[in-house]
C-alpha cells in the first residue's frame, strides 16, 4: 500500500541558551495508510518532537515530510493551519479540552474551520460523540466528566472532521488502567473499523501492544526492528 | 474562521474576581469621563436654552460678558429705529433694554456668591415667553421690587417671596418667583430696568434684546446695523448664539481639564486591563496551543483575545455610563466664568456623550488588550502545549 | 531577614506584571499630584494673603465701585498705616484668552502696601513719574517677552477704547506664593480719560487695601470702616485679605469638590489595579503557600510575604510617580490658558498625601490575598492548580 507518511532525512535541534541540543538525527521512515504505529522510547528520545513534526505543529531543521501527498515542510504558516484542520486529529495526554466549552462545543470546534452548515456540524458532532459513546454527556463541561470521559471527548474532537491522520501523544498517560483500556480499545476500533491511520507516542507497553508496528527511538535515532 | 464568541464570553466569567475588578476600574474612568462631559454639556445646554433663535442681543463688541457691556439710551434708541424689529399691536418694539449687575448673597450652604440682577423692560414676557411666573406676583413697574428665579430661591438665603434684599442703598422686596424652564434665567433676579438704573445712578443699559419680525432676516438686519456709523462699537448676535458663547469658557475649561485628567486615569485602567489580559493569556497558554494545533490561525487567536478585552471594557463602559446617567437628576451650581455669577445647571447626557464614553472605554480595552493578544497569537504551538 | 530576599524574588517573578503595576501606580501618583496642585493653586491667593491687610469693597458686590473720597476718611482712622486702592480694568490683550490681571492702582502707595512685589527703586521712581507707564510681573514679562520701554496696547471693555501703556518696571515675587503675573498702571491715567468720556463713572475705585499696624485689631478696624459708610449709597464690606480670598474660592466650590472627588477616584482605580495584581499572584501561589505552611511557616510569615510584596510594589510606584510629578505638573501649567493659575507649585502637603495614599493602597490591596492565603486549608492548597 502507498505510504501515507513519508519522513526523509529529518533532523531537529533545540537551543537552550547557547547550547544546541540535537533531538532528531537524520530520521527517515514511512507509514502505510491505515497503519497503527506506536513510537516508543525513553524521555528525551525525541518521540514527541517527531510526532509534532508529522502533525505539522513544528518544523524540522532539515529534511522533508510528506503526508498524504503534501510536502508539509514547504507550506507557509496559514496554509499549514488549514492543512492541520482538515488532515490531522490530535489526541493529547492531558486531553486539552477547552474548559469553558461543553463537550458538544469542544467537538464542534474544529468543524468551525470548515464550511459546513450548522446542521451538518450538528450531525458530525453527534456521530463522533456516538462513536466514543458519550452522546448523552454532550451538554457537560469538561470538569463534570471523568478523565477517561474527557479523553473520549478529545478523541471525538479529533475524528469529527474525518481527518486523514490521528496523532496521539501519550493518550493513556494520565489515566487509570480501566480508562486506559477503554481508550486503547476505542483507538483500535477507529483503526480497524474506520480505517484511520494512527501515530501514537507512548511509553506504556500495554498501549503499544494494540499497535501494529512499534518503532523505538533513542537519542534521536530510530532503532531498527 | 473565528473562534466562537461564547468562548470569549465564558472565559470572562471564569475568573470573576479579576474580571470584576478590571471592569470596575474601567467603569470608574468612564463614569468620571462621562460625568465631566455631562457637566460641560449641562452648562452649555442651560445657556443655549437661555437665548432664543428669534431674538437678537446687542452688546458692546469688546465686552466679555453682559456686565462689562454698556449701551447708553441714545444708542439704544438708534438701534430700535432699525428695520425688522418686531412690534406689538400698539406699535411698540418688542424689546428689553437691560442693565445687568451682580450682587452678593449668602448661599444656603455657606459663603457668599454672585447673583445676577437683571433689569427688564415691559415687553420682556413677550420677548421671552419661556419665562413664566410661578408663584406670587409680577413686580410693579416703578417700584423697588424683584422677582427671583427658581434656582436662586433654592440656593440662596433671603431670596424667598416676602423677603428683602438690600443693595444700592435701598431695600428691594421679593414679590414673585419665576421659572425659566431650566435656562440660565433661573439663576437670576429680575427687576424694573428703570428702577435699577436709578438706584445705581447709571444711565446706560448693559445690553438690549429684541425680537425680529421674521427670524430669517437676521443677516439683512445685521447689514443695516453695521452700516449705521453710530453703532460701530456694538455687535448684534442671535440671542441663543450669544448665550452659547457665554458658556464656551466654562464648558471648555470643564472639558479640557476633565478630559486631561480622565485620560491620565484611563492609563491606570488600561494597564489594569493589560495585566488582566496578560494573566488570561498566561493561564490559557495550553488552550491557545490546542486551538492552534486544531488549525486555528494566529489571527483568530489574536481576535479572540482582543474581543475578550474589548468586551471587558465595553461592560465597564456600560456600567460607568449607567451610573453616570443618574447624575441627570442632579442640579449643581457654580460660578460661571463667563458671567461671573452663579449658574445652576443639571448634568446632561447626549447621544454624543454616550457614544464617546463607550468609544473611550473600547479604546482602553483595545490598548490594554493589544499587546497581550499579540503575545497569545505569537505563542509557539509546541512550547504552548508543553507548558502547564 | 531572609523574608526580604523572598519578597524581592516574588516581585520579580512576573517582571512584566510588576513593571506594569508600578507604572500604573506612578501614573496615578502623578495624576493625584496634579489634581492636588490644581486645588492648592486655587488656594494660593489665601496663602499669599498678609495678616496686616484689610480689603474694603462695595457691600453689594466687588464689581461695584467705591468713591475715591473714602480714601482720606479711612486713612484717618487710628491703627491704619497706609491706604491704597485698585480698580479691575480687564480689557482684551491680543485676544480674549489672555487672562492676566490688569489693575489700575495708586502708583504712590501700591508697592508700600504690597512689599512682596519687589521693584527696583529707580524703576519705581520712573513709574511714579510717568502717567501712562505700567509695571508688570516677572512671570508675565517672561511669558509675553515684555521689556522696559515696550508699549502694551489693550482694548478696553469695561472702559471702552484703545489704551496704551509703556512698561517702566518689572516686579519680582518675594515669596513662592506671590503672584508675578499682574500688570499695574496709574489709576489717575484711567480716571482722567473716564472723566472726559463718561463723567458719571469717574472718581471711583474698585476696592481699598488697608495696611494696619496690629493684625489683632483687624476686626475692630473693619467694623469702624464699615460704620463710616453705613447707610450711604455705597456701603462697604471690610474683611481681612484672607477672608476676601476665601470668598473667591467658595464661589468656585463645585469645581473644587469635583477635583477632590476625582483625586479619590484615581486612588480607587489604582487600588483596583494593585489589588488585582496581588490577587493574581496569590492565586498562582496558592500551592506554594500550602507548601510553606506544611514546612512550618507561620501565618505571620505569609502575611509578611504578601504585604511586603504589595508594599514594595506600591513604594516603587510612588517613588517613580513622584519623580515624574514635577515635569508633569510643569507641562500642565504650560498647557492651560496663560494666567489661569498665577501660582502653580507642587506643595509639600501634596507629596506627603501622594506617598501616604500609595502606601495605603499597598496595604489595602494585600488584604484580600492575605485573607485567602490564611483561610485556604493546606490540603486544598496542595491540590490547587494555578
């Protein structure tokens, strides 16, 4: 199958005061469409940076990243923003729901960036919330939900625009075992049933088990499996 | 696409204390700002209401006010022979030659202040139909009696009907109370012009006011007036315009000083709004990162925070204006620099004051919110998401 | 004390916020300083008044004149040292926005009664000699660039016609409160012309200024003067110069009340700004305060930390504000119409008031956060997310 993500010779460093800290060192890899990939590695190995690069919220120092046929490194900032809006769904460790918006409104948020009508948006939001099993909680605010429920709302927000790619950064990192299992099952279902390509950063071996491929990063280098 | 307004509104509601304090600061500034403008406008409105568009007032060109103007009787007679002066059915000109003097009376609140005493002629009520006798009777022509304006009666000791005011070596009995409809005449006492001239041993009026037969002939009248060589030192003005000019010094002083001060005040509140908005940005850094990651652009983030700041200041502005609008029920009095005498006036609100006060509030919001909003918009997504 | 170091570090934690708060306080202190200075400027006439001077004016109003003939009668009274008089001339110089006082005076005695107007002896001699000469105050001369020998032309309003005066002297103010923005010329010069043009107005002066030997006698002498002219056409009202000046202020009462009100508003606004800052800081540190408590720090320590930070910020703001008050007030004086406030100085009382208000603000602003820090239970505090 045609790879949906193609990362080529990507390097990235951060500057702390006047010290250059290399994070990613000449990384190349591909992810086929419909794949469920887990990126693992110790803290500081650069896995989140790699995820951010693929998701288009950060830029590499060198190299190219092609996602679904678009060279995202070449995009200017505002084009990159619209690209993210249509192609990427984000799932964060701390859910990052907007506290002042209800579950419904949080899920609706990315749809505001599309040209959908209010009624169409409603359909999308309800569908997404049904998928994650929280349609009955859509009037609730984040603080009225449990951690697991918040993460499920966040997943609904990520899938509501039907993006090409889902990126998840430690999605179970802040959850108890039971909730974590729920989330992982949900992600697995999104991958199998809805054919979503998922890239997940995790250091939880149980989470990684659900993925089809596990790649290890260490000191900015991708380990050969 | 912009970030929904409810996001902005609800965020204002989350930290009520800080939002409330900032709103209150802006409300205070707007209150003072609109109060000052209302005061200046009140002076202006009172004096504009004093004059009529149909009347013409003649004063000496160089005179700053009525009390420093002098028109002797011969000159007055020359003026009254000019064309276009309205006449009564009996053929008398509808005019009033008026000596204007200032006397001191004791304020009820303590201290002396100046009160204008105006000598009027027989046609005065035809000339100024908005002045109505409210209580008592009109003074008798040829006797030393006075009628007093409602604003004077309220504020000065010894100005009630039946009481006696002593000046120019004589006792003047107050026999009536008149209401001039909130105009400057309410802050005056009126008596017989001839009696006043006699008492002060004067032969000259201060000003002369008369009605034109049609209001639109003023330019024509003025041309005839200016042509008359004996009237070169004098100047006719539409009465309303004359009194409006009398308000300019006072209204100008109040507004300049007031605006100057409120602009400085506003710096305080603007900084308050800025501190609040910087804190809002700092507290919601992760949210900003998330919104940006979802695909919202920098300018949407900028707009959302700027709207929040503008909303904050608008609420403050509305609260300030709401309380300032109650000032309309208050009448205060102060020495009018133009006439050197006490003038009672009410705070007056106008659409211009409402809009400029709200604009002023929004300006504070804009200035206070701009830099923090720029900071929010410039946040780096990755760093923003990482901060907690 | 270690606490001081901590207070400093805390204040510097949000450098921008602290800087903004200090800026807001300093602006408020400047505004406060300006407002108080305007109010004290109003009272400058009272401050400048001498205890040994009485003012005798027409009882009805000071706009009415008194006969010149009163002068000798007053001068004969025991306890009266010198009598001089003035007449408010007004008129228009250049345009109606030039407000300085133009007075017709008695050239022979005016500088005896007003020793605070310092005039060189030779200039005084010339002034006394030349009928159409005038003397201007140093501030006035500086403002309009008047030099000895210049001609000042004034369009009369109370006294119609064009009037010309030759500058023959420039007087200097003796005290800080002395008004050096007046113009004096010969009353005789005025009266001669009035006698020709409108004789019924001639022979009148505006008011008398009487120097007495013993200020304690001012009440008695005032009564004697008023008694002299009782039941005449022009009764007098005599009072001390101070009381006379206070009468002017009473007339402008509403404006002074408004100014006083505004100076409270500015303090209120600034209290809100500083309070807001302290509330924010305290909220962000809820957790830290809980940690302090856990470590065994007492409530007193927490009070010291919050109050200290609040006071530090207020004091810095007040200092900065005071520093800029002087140029700011000077700028305002230059902006208002010339001659509106002859005396415009920042009084020591203004500075004391401004500083103490800023310290009160610092104290009040810390009350709420202190209350919050003290009442938050340790366990809740530790759980708090900033």
